[in-house]
C-alpha cells in the first residue's frame, strides 16, 4: 500500500508542475491514465488548495504561516494531497494532506 500512496503523491506532483508550467509535451494525458489506474485499485486523491481551514479539520496536517485566526484561514499550498482508498463502497483516508495555511487577506 505504501508504494501505491507514493505513486499517487508523484502523480499529484507531476500534475501540479504541469498546471504551473504548462503541458508542452502532452504529458497530461499520461497523468490522467495513471490517475485512472489508481482509481481502478480504489485510490483517489483530493487537492484542498484554497479551501477554508480551521483547527477542527482532521484531513490535513498544517503548518501555519503567521498568527492563527479561527474562521479566517485558508490552505495556501498543498505539499501532499488527501488520499482516499475505497474499501467496500466507503472511502477512507489513508493519507492526510500536508498543507501550508495562511490568514485570508
């Protein structure tokens, strides 16, 4: 299972780089295929970028930039995504997201 989670993290990183730098060589198609194969094994991932953050959120491990202000924080950077594994129809978290959290402007 650790190997599949590692692969999912790498696919996520490639996807992030493609969105930042563009897809000049058509790699996005291959990334989508890899995501499809992960889904066949029951794994999906979620990028919580720009979502609201509060201290009761249990699907993320956060590093907070600045002073924490409950109800006024958002996820400004995602280092690792939330990874889910479908186990008999009910997806469960197998990896919490690792994120950077900042105060909303």
